[in-house]
C-alpha cells in the first residue's frame, strides 16, 4: 500500500510537489527538515492531499498522472 501525496510550500505557494511513500508522516517530516534535495529549497511544506492506494502499480500510475499536464490541472482545480 502506498500513499500518493501533494505538498505545497508555505513560503512559496506556487511550488508544490507530488510524491509517493509508505509512511506519510515520516516523509512529510523529511521534506520539512530538508532531507529531500528536490524540496529542501522551498521548505516548510504543508500537506494538501494524500491518497491511500492499496495496489502499488496503480499508485505509481496515479502519481505519474498527477505529474503530467492534465494531472497538474486536476490538482490546481480541486486542491489548490
């Protein structure tokens, strides 16, 4: 089971990040403590939405969708 999540920078509100993890709380802490090179510049982060998906393959497919142009539009329309 994986979580697909979207986080938004608190200080740079136009910045957001889509990722996946098995432990959502630990991963959010890692982003906020600067332990991820992709997100450390824009910390701290706020969790916008997380989806718990039991099937790992479907979870990664959904993450890939959220990182696409239409997936970004979906996030902007519903969660930002």
